[in-house]
C-alpha cells in the first residue's frame, strides 16, 4: 500500500483527497494535517467521513514540518500539500524528495520563471532551486515526465480546464493565439472553506460576477503551458466568474481560426475567403489528441460541455463550435474543480508516479443530478 | 456476472441504478429500458454516462414485456423496475419470478393489504396474488427474508428514512406511537424527471412548501412497517416538504416518551415525575440495533443528521434529542433519496439476494461539498 | 418627515430597513450606524444601494451612544436597533424614550419575564426596568398598544410566523395546546452576515438540517405570546431547520383538535366519535381574525403557503388542513424573514406609532420568481 | 389612469408586468390575457398576487384578438404583448395603433431588416409594413423617438445588457468593433415558464453551460443597435450561458482598444506603443453618456457589476477594466432580466410614451439578499 500524508486536509481540496484515498485500493492515509483543527477528529470537521476515516488531525504547521523531514521521508511514500501559496516551498527539500514523493496543489512549482511567480503572487519564492525538478502535473499532456519525477506541481482548476480545452488547436497552430480569450465560470468551492463574508450563502446565491479581471493568478500558468504547446510565448485574456453552484469549472474560449490555405489570413478574413477550417476537421484534431484518453471526452457535434455531467468525477468534457460569420472557433470545456481540478488529478498523478492503474480510486462515473 | 435489466432507466432513479451497475464489480447491464426514449442512446439522455455506458434504450412498454416473459427470465438474473405505480405488477408473473429476480422500486408490492394500496393509490392492484411472495426490501431490518425471495418491494425514500429513524424506539416500546409525527424534507429529484411546471427551476428555487398534507402515499407504508415493529396497527402523521436542493431526505420525528417506571405516564407527565428516559440510554438503544450496521451511522451527542453528509452514498445518519421540558424525543434521520432512498438500496438488495458482499458497488464515501 | 436612525445598519435586517426607508414616502434616513464599517460608505458595503442611499456609516458603538442620549433624542423621531441581544438594552433609557421612539429588532424587550430571558439567552438583562414599557410589536395582534408606546420589541422571524399561524385556533380554544408542535424552515439570511464557516455557500447549499433542537431562543417568545392568547402558560415544541434559500420562513404546526361536543376528547378520540371540528369552520375562524388584515392572507382550500409567494413583501400566508385520521389540524404559515420577520414589520410598527398609513413604504407585491 | 391590457400575462415577463402595474400610481390593469389559463384566476396561477390582483384571465388567442381590434383600441390605452415570436405581428394593425399604444416584448419589431428576422427566427414576418413605425425601446438611447411612437419593440434581456455595456465606447469609436466578443450569463427565468425537462430544477441546479453558441437570436439585435452607434454594420460574437439562479443577466464584453494617437494601432500593439487609452478616461466616457441617467449606474473603479445588486430593480450596473498586457478593455454589465430586461423596461417605455414620470412604478431599490 502507498502510504500517503495530506497537509491541509481540512480545506475542501485536502478533504477531497482524503475522501478519495479512503476508498483507494492501493493507498492508505498515514496522517491528515491541519493547522486550524490540529488534534480534532477529521470526521468531526467533515461529517461525511464519520465512521469512514478515523483519524485525528496532526498539526501540519510548516515550521514544524521542516524539523521532521527525515521522519516524513521515512513514514510516507507520498505527501499531498493542499495549502496556500508559499507553504509547500517553505519546507520541501531535496532530502525530503529523496525519500518521498510530493504532490503540491498550490502554485509554488507551477511556473518555471520565478520572476513571473513573484510578480503575480506578490511574494518571494521559498525554494527556487527546486522548480526545475518539478513536473507540471497535467496528466494527459505530461504523463511521461510525471512518471519520473518526485515533485508534482498539480495544476489549478481553471488552468486544467482552460489548457485542455484549447490544447489541440494551439498545438497544431490552427488558431491565432493572440486572439485567444478565455472566459470561465467557477463554482464556489474553488474559493475554499475560509470564513469570508464574500463567500457566505446569501452573498453568492442568486448572483453572478466576474472577479480578478485582468489579474487572476491562473493567467500566467495557462500562458506558460499553452505557450509550450504553441512553441512560443503567449499573452492571453482570462476572466473568471463566480456562479452559484458548489462545484464545476466551465471554460468558454474564443480564438480566430487560421486559414487553411497558408495565406495567414485569420478569422473573418479567412471566412470570407472560404478558407476556414471545417468544424469536423477540428473535432478530428481533438480526437487525435484525446481519443485514447480515458478521462477526456470529446463530445459529439451538437453537445456542449456541462458541469453537471462531470460532477463528482475525474472527467473533462470538451467540444468546439466554428462560427462561419466571425471566423472564430468557440472551444468549451467542463470539469469538477475539486476533482480533475484538484484532488482526483492529484491522485491520478500519484497513480502515474507509482506505476499503478491510472484510474485506480478515481474512476467514478459522474453523478447527476 | 449478474446480468441485470433496468425498466424505466431514464428516470432519475433508473439512471442512478444504471450508474451504479456500470461500476459494480459483479454485475453487468444487459439492457436499459425506456418508453419515452426507446431506440436512443442512453448517454444521449444522460450526458454523464457518455463513454461509460454504451447502450441504446430498448422499448420497455409493459404490454410488450408481458409477451416476452420467457426471454426476460432467460436473459437476465435480475430486473429492476423503476417505473410508476402499476407498471411492475402488470407484467410480473410467477413464471418470470421462477427464472429471474425482480426488484421493484414502485409501491406495487410494498403494502400487504390490497385494500390499503387501492385506497391510497386510487388504482386497482394488478397482481394481488404476488404480494405475499414479496419482501419489503429495507435491508437492515429484513435482511434474512431478502436473501430468500425472488421479489423485492424496494422502499420509498421518505419511508426508508422515516422508518429507520424511529425503528429502535418503536421496537422497544419507548415512545407512545399515537403521538408520533413525522415531518420530512425532500430534495427535488424525488419528484422525477417529468416535464412539469411545478418542478421548473424557478418554481422550486428559493421556495419551501409542504405538499400531500395528510394524504401522502408513503404514509401507509410507514405505518405498516413501524406497526410491525410495534406489534400493533399504527396511525401516524406524516408531512413532506419540498426544499430547493437536488438530493436528500431529512426526517424530523416527534413522539412523547414513555415513563421508565412502568406507570404508563407519557411526555410531560413523565418529565414532571422525573421518570423520563435518559438521552444516553436511548442512544444506546440505537447502537444496539445499528451499531453493527455498515450503512447506518448513529451520530454522537450534539451532532444532527445533515443531508450534505450522506449525499452520493448509501449511508443513513440518525440521532436523537430528548426534550426535558416537553417529555418528547426528537428523532432525526438523513439519507440521499436517489441512493439509499432508491437506487443504492435496490443494489444493496440485489447484493443480499445474490449472496455477494452487501456493499459491493455501493460503498462510496459521501461527497461533500 | 419622520427622521430615522438605524443602529446595526450593515447587518441584513438593518440594511433591509435602510432599503425600505430609502423609498418610504414619509420617512428619511438621518443616519446609519455600524461598528464594523464605521466611516465607510453604506453603498460600498451594500452595492444595491449605490446612488440610492448616499451615507457614510457612523460608529454606533453602544458605549458611545450612551453618551449622546440627548442628541439622539433631539435628532431623530425613531431609532431602529438591528443589533445582537444586549445592545439595545445597554443604552436605551427613559430619557431617550421621552424624546424618540425605539424599535428594537433584538430580543431584549420581547419577554416580560427577566428570568426567562436570562435563562434562554444566558446573559444578564441590562434594563429590566424598561421591559414593562415595551410593547410586543406583532402588529395585527397588538395594534392598539403599539400606537401608544415609545418602545417596540419587534418580534423574531420564526416567532411572527409561528404565532400568526396558530393564533386564531389557540385564541378560540380549538386545539389542545399541550400537543402543539412547531416545525419550521428558514432561509439562510436569518443567520446574519457574520463570516462563519457554517454559513458559507458550500456548507449550506444542497443541505438541510435541524438546529437548536429543543433549545432555540424563539421558543419562550412563542410560548409567551400564544400563552397570552390561550389565557394560560404554555409549553410547546419548536424545531427550526435551515434550508438552502436566501429568504423565507415556513412553519408547519401540529396540534390535536378539541371535540366540538364539549366532551373534552381530543385528536383521534374526537375523530372516532365524529365530533371533530370541520376544516371549513376552522378556516372561518381564521377569516374572523384575519379577514380584514391587509398583510395576512388566509389561503383558499387546497392551497399551501409557500415562501416564494410572500418573498420581498410584508405578507404572511396561512392555511390549515384537518386530518380526519389522526384528529389533528396542520397549520401552515409563510413569510419573508427579512421583511415581515424583521424589517418591514419594524416599519409597519413605525407607521402605526406615527399614525400614518400602516402600509406606507411596505406595500410591495411579493416578487416571484 | 392609463388603461393597460397584457397579452401573455401568465408567462414570467407578463406576470411581472402585472405585478408592476398592480402598484403603478398612474396605471390600471384592464385585462390580463392567457391562452393556457383562460378563465382562471390570475392569482390561482401566480400565488404571489393573491388578494392583490383580482382578475380572471381572458383568452388572448391572437386569432380572436384580430377580430376585436376596434374594441381593443377603445378599451385600452396601451397593450403589452409578452408573447412568443410571431404573435404580436399577427394581430397588430394600423387601425389598432391608431387607437392604442402597443409595447411588444417579443422580437417581432426589433429588427429593421425583415430578411435578418426571417433568417434568425426561421419564420415569416407577419407585418413587415409596420416595422418602420416601431421604435426600439431602449429607453436611455432612444428616449426621444419613444415619446412619439405608438409601437415599441421592447428589447431582449441579453440585448439590453449587452448594448448598454458597450454603447459609449462603440459610439465614441474607442474600440475595434471587429474584436468585440460578448460572453453573457443568464438566470433561468429567461427561459420562461414552459414545462420543459431542460428547465427542471435538477437539470439546471448545480450546472453551467453555454447554449445557442454562434446562433443565439439576440445576436442580430445587438449587431443592429451597436452598428447604429458605430455608424457601420457590425458582426460580433455573442455567447450566452445558463447558470443556476432565478434572475439576472451578466455581460462580460471584450474588445481591443484603439490607440489614442490616431495611428490605428489596436490592442497589444497600442499597448506596446504606450498609446492605450487610460481606464479613467474611458470611465469618464461612460459618465458622459450615463451620468445623468437614473437607471444606469457607472460603478466606481474596483467594483464589478453583480446581478445580486440589481435584482428586483430597473437598474443596470456597468463598469470597465483596461488590460495593459493585452490592450483590451473588459466591459461588464448587470441587470435583472425580468425587470430592465423585460417588464420594468416595458413600463419605463410606457411612462415615456405617456409623458409621465419615467420612474413611476418602477423605482424600487434592488433587494439584496
């Protein structure tokens, strides 16, 4: 059995990891950490886990952790860190990584350029020397590298959805990335379990709003990964919105199509010259990249991704629509932010790292309604 | 592998059975039936099942079914009927039951007294001769009988919750059943997937109301089962309410406690005479009945059942509170109406009938949030 | 114009008073107080009021208020206190009441017996000498006394709904009050705008639970008022539940009916002796009490009160159903907890106190959906 | 008093008109029409209106209406048609318009080009000869023309929000309209009260999806109106989404800014040349157009429009954010789809047409929460 520790086990993402591991056929929960609830029974805080997980939370203050590297390395095979920015990088060391694997759900190791990290997160990076050892844990894209690393930067929820939705067309150079706009919706669990007025039921219910407009921290992460796919640096627009539901990310992405005749015409110009790519051909590109992927479903013509149909699962649904009036393609993707957008992708990464079945413990069918 | 057929597979409960069977380690879906969507792909109707279940719905009109009894008996080991009242009883025969097991999610075989059925359901019973062969499939109470039957009357959602919440105290004669009042809340999926104005989002959202006041059809079912526990006929009050959530049943049940001194005093009179049972003793009674039950969780003192903590699972949470002012006990229970209140209890019944692990395919941890 | 001050203007109830006063034809907001947001623009905190109310919150710390009694009395005609328990009673004095009227939305002056207050609220009462001057502001019941007082104890939300729903039958002695059980549902705004984890969107959404079982503080308030109606002290059962909606209280109340033949038989015994009151006669009793009341609507036979149909208004909807099997009457009521359950009833009290049209500024039609 | 008739009074928009007129100081409801509920009491269908509007629905079948033009013209001063496409144009005639004013909430008279109407709505236009007499009832833009017409084409909900959000910058030529992308969210009431499975609570709740991608019928309406503002024909991208809330439209609009130096550079090129317009200057443009408008609120820097803050009111909130990385401006707007997006704008049009106070009967403060 894979012995797992979870730091930040009483946040929504951490608790979801606990839930998944509690039923995982090849893993066991060695300990669950929490600063706020140290010493308390986990099921006292997450009533759903009553009689399922019988653990008291240990104190997972990172200062304390730093002093127990040897013990952590010895007692666990993998550590999940479901903590705010800066926590993971403040205690992970080469010594720890020599003894155990780390899957970090924060942004600490997602960006290869420290300067970009420090600009968007407005904090100093605690362990820049480890960045090059980390692999960006977008399973379907980086599977081979994930197998070989000890340190995973588990992608963000908006990011996973945004990247996977556009990846095939960006990779194949079929869209003009300068025109790429990502407009996304998120359920409220993405905001975490902290007691903030802004996330009270009555503040969020019966409301929709944009937030982090032009400044959301997932922007550079999407830019870096899609940039790698495009083979050049990208600048794109990303706007998240908060909508009243517990779970779910829906990304709607817009880009002008590149003419099929090599003319370089884009968008409406290509449309007017009748050299716009056909929707069926573009969908075939998605099938080329994702057809064999268990957890990415390319929907048939006429279906749109909906968060209800991926909820509770590790699936990502994607589809596209070509607009012959504007010459744009609208790319759409949906996932469950706590699952593929956080916890189940983290477990998927664990499965890959340990060479077990990739779907072990995370192959539940989405539960609707 | 257990070969299963599902009649009414495109209702919410039927689709939930499909979802559970799709991941069940010892069962396979032989066919899925639907009258409204005959010939259509199931995943076209339930997008969550895309690439998970690849089946076209067969026409499951009961008139048609009646003519294929021999084939049904030969091709399946078990048939689930997730249909409106009257459907199951209109085609199930002794011949069918000789060849296959039937788990009926409707009320057709839940009431032993045909007259009661016909009064509350306002329709003639189609197969009164089969009633005595049916077992009421409340797994934790009737496990032994379930093992031996070919025909299960799978309990209703309100019923499962209401009965299990009060059962130990009724069985032990600790409450005055004449004072028993069951006030229950239900999520909207209990109303089914039919296109009715009353169940539109804007009609249900931001609303709470009682319905079926004094006339709800689950009343005689609760009365019969709790009556059996009490050893005498019962008349009780049952009031359901509709509240804006997808899933969940919450029962709050009130009854006057019987004095511990054999005086027959009840409620406030017992309280004033200081002969009221202690809450801890009553909780111990729950532990006696449910302590060994995997899917019934008796909560610790101070916790109340909440639907969020059982959602997506086969668990029932129960707890009690004694009111020393009024001499009443308030009994509370929560479950997921589509799971323990319908589909997962149906699968639990299947597991028991086939002698496999009772939790096979239904042991998911509740998913919160 | 009536010059009004509002203490606690940035809680949900306080802000609702501000909203109502902003459009009131005969009142003006003199100042809005807030401890947490002193000095900030009110519309910065309640974006709905942008360009409608242009006020900065004053610091309404009660210690500070105590030192400005003369000024308060001079500058305002009425002060609303939408504050936690203990605040109003800590600064209101006879001197203040000599100069201005006070409408207190807390429980400080709702209970005439200080001991009961101190027992249920677990705090010392700050101004017991003022209790006898206060009038319980249930407008339809105490209108004459409201006209003459300077100090209103504005009723709680559960209380207003629970009392008005049962009042006619209690007053007329038609039910056995010992059997009275009040089961109520509340929207989340009743919990206030404080930043508590328990009230986060993801904690409340898709959930239903009971709370304050046997101990909710509105219990003695209901007991006192219905006791006055009954002409004797009452002990009753009250259980509130939290359901996922912004606004709304729904009360479902159970009681055994008293035989019409003077035999004293109640409930099932009366039913079996065919001396149960008729539902139509009971509804006529409601009409007798409420037929002339603008804001209480006695629904016709077959309709149940629903919170969606009173939302955003000062209306209370009530109806009953007699159960001939059990001999009970089920009484049901619905209101908007922030309106008739708090702010609009407070304004209704103000209107009565100042002798203006009782519906001034609060006569909006409920907005559905 | 203005005598008003309402055709389609039992849809959500029609019922909202009824609600507004029921409290309008200068209008009275002459009759309310419904095909589905002809002969039934309106308050039987809309329980919120019980004891407020006491009217039985008349049969408003348009074939019947056609035969009563003279009577309609004589009995009413204004007729609202809250009906599906094709209904209004099938019975309105010059004769009717000579005698009464018509405010049509459908799309029948919104598009000046019949061909465009017939292409997007896939139906023949019934009264093309009347199109030139109709005025597009976007009050703040077309106030002068509204005053003089007898026939108003009341704008759609997405349209009102989308146009008003971008109008000032389009009008002033500050953005490249070829790059304009409108991504919008809608509450569910926009889908109407028809009994469709897709709009059931459990289908919509906990879900987000795009719909009508590239084909939504509000597209040409937005294009025509913004095209008029720009002084040239426009083609733009419009994508609506459905999110789980009763009311509200939120528009997020993207466009590349035009350089301030007259170079014609747009977007990132302008940003890199440091000739991007300043955000404060752009906000000043909004103030120029909307500063004097009572019902359009230009939010201060740092605030985003949120649907909760306009709900229940006729307000539209708008704001912008300039992205110096991409050279785009993100324009955001929010309104209540049943109010400013339908019923209250219709009443605002009525007020203007009759020369009474523009805010009569529609000046409620938004109700939050």
